[in-house]
C-alpha cells in the first residue's frame, strides 16, 4: 500500500501509522532511523525504527533468512537510516499494538558506533546542547519538537477563532520599544573604519541613515494595526542582548503579541487566561505520548498540575497587595521588596509557587518601573500593567492597557526623557481617532519550559542563542 493523502505519491507510510492496529495484515514500507538493534537467540533481530512521526518506535523483526542479514542487518546500529518493507502483524510482546515482519531491509546510511555520539547511555541535557545537530534524534527533543509544533498551531487557531489577524512586524527597527538598552545593533558600517562626526560615530552614514537594531518587541507596530483593524497578533522572533546567563533568558526568542482595540485591562487579563488555558487543553488532548514522557522523565506531576490550571480561575493581585504579602511573608529574600522596586524572580516565584500555588496575574504596577506607553491610573502613581506568573518559570506574560490620551502620553515621554520626535507616528495614533486598547507579550519558550518541566530554556528551542554561544 502507499501513504494516503501525501504530498508526494509516497510508497511508504509513517511509523505512527504502522503502529496502528488497523494496518495488521497489510504489506507496507517505512523509512527512518534505527534507535536500537537487539539480537534474539532464535536467530533473528529486533530493530527499533523512529521516523519522528510519533514518540514510540516501530519494532521490526528481521529474520536471519533475509539475504543481507549477515552483511548489513546484523551490524545495524543506532543512527543508521533504513527502508524496511514487510507485513504488519499484531505484536507478540507488550508495549505496542503492532510490529513489522520484514521482507526486505535496505540500509541507506550507516552510523559508525565508534563515532556516533548518541549511544544507548543517557546523556545530560548540557552535553546534548553541544550536539544540537543530533539532539533532535533523542526522545527528549523529538517530544519537545512535537510539543512546540502543537503549541504553535494552537496559538494561530486560538487567535483566528477570536477574530485576530496575524500580522508580521519588522525584525529590524530604529525604535527601542522598551525605552531601555539591551538591543543588538544592526549595521553595515566598517567596524575598523567608522565614520566619525565630532568624535562620535556618524550613523547617518549607516545603511538606514540612523541607528538601527534587532527588535525587542513588535508591540508598537502591532498597535498601528490594532487601531485600524481592531484585533491583531504577531508571532515572531525577538532579540535581547541582556547578558544574563539565566535558565529563563535567551538572546533570541519567539514572542506572541496580541493587540486589541476597545480592550481594557480586564479584557486583556481575560484574553491572556483564555489563551493559556486553550494552549494547555490542546496540548494535553493531542500530545499524550510526548507529555507522558515529560511526566516520567523530566518533571513528575507536571500533567496533573497543568490540568489543575485549566480547571481553576487565575488568581489576581495588585502590585501593592503583592508587596504587602512579601513584607509579611517572613521569607528571606536577596533583593529588596519595598513599594516601587521591580519584582525579582525570587519574589515572583514566592508569590506564584508558595502564596497562590498556581498562575497569578499581577497588575497595577508603579509607573516608575514600567515603560512610557502603559496607561496611567487615576491614583497618579501606578499604570494599568499586568504580568502573568506561573510556578517554576515565573513571568510568562507581560502586558498592559496602552495610554490612549495624547496629553498624558506626551507628558510621560517627557518625564522619561524620551524624544517625542522619535515616536511621532505613535503619537499621531492618539491624534487621529484614538481608542482604548490593550495587549500583551507571551514568551513562547517560557511556555514550552513551563509545560514540559524542562529546567533550562536553552532546551526549549531548537538552536539556543545565549551569551557566548551561537553555534549551529
Ligand atoms: P524578564 O523580567 O523575565 O526578563 P521582561 O519583563 O523583560 O522579562 P517583557 O519585556 O515583559 O519581558 O517581555 C514579554 C515576555 O517575553 C516575558 O513575559 C517573557 O515571557 C518573555 N521574555 C522576555 N525576555 C525573554 C528572554 N530573554 N528570553 C526568553 N523569553 C523572554
Ligand atoms: Mn515583563
């Protein structure tokens, strides 16, 4: 038989299909990579094949009567690529519904066991980072890849169903969204021969005629589209040159940024909660085998804790109440937690892990620690910001209602010593038909880290970029 519904008229099917009992009795072909080979005393071999289509392997029985048994099959080792044709039969052993009784096995490429690093022995995740070209062949990274894929699909499904348009915002930008540093410069100026003007680099000679950078967020541009089309979202790469070697920061990560006109802070918080719950539901519904692996090998209890998150409403706390809770917690913290301080990871983790033991939405932060675009509250000292924190990871979402009042926006820019000229187009949105609007940014790898229980965000993206590391 041939692969149904394929793009090409493939003569082979996937291991996932072949593992399904409906194929018992049929002759099929599969193609993939050998995970292990075991020889039985009975004069045949078990070859475990994986082709990425599912977590489980397809067990292939290779009898010694096959013409190339001694020459090829008997020497098959982990990492080799093969094409196997045979009859699907009910599996004799436990653990799988079917197995393939091979009629023919063709070896496409061997992997010399002397050189191939992924032998049976388990390797640490740190070691596997050095082999980012081979780590997708491990159980962990196969499962991770399918989980990331499913979550990406849900991101689009959720927002499309809610009436949001997917837009693409620029990767190269001349505006610094957060009003803070930590951006990667983009330049074509010769570094060994910089054009100078009064002792300073003359960026008017640079490619874009001014300083430009890799974007840290698509928010400001998303606001442009939200104030025309109502609801939009981005899902793209963002870059931050923060030299923090933590287990929760990457220099290049993917962010989902919805922006919605006529949404206030409450609507924004509700959108975030619905979105997160939808991601979890889809994940648990369709990545059962992969999640069972993370549960068993990476973080016992992770599935039950995600189920709990889906069932309960998120807790909400104002920043001021959170400070009170920290003050009376009796915990020893490394960093101060007086009103007006930025919350550190240790504070966020105390609140979400010990105080509420689940997701927590913190809102109404001091305006002094938040960017210029967040909407000022009537108390004069806080802004309509909201962060979503989760156990083990901390902040996964940062968002706010945006300042839509022209005069307030201008005085905020002034207060923060930002040049209004640099934001002329952002300001014009408030001159021409301004409306209340809100949005947030969800760090995709932070979500992957949370749902898999992986300890380090470097293992939540195929090719991590971190200080000192951009191999592959
Ligand atoms: P943090 O305080 O954790 O450094 P942030 O407050 O600087 O994050 P935001 O500017 O609010 O982050 O960005 C929105 C979201 O993007 C965050 O909630 C987080 O999920 C994610 N994020 C931010 N920085 C990084 C990073 N360096 N690597 C991976 N994800 C990140
Ligand atoms: Mn934030």
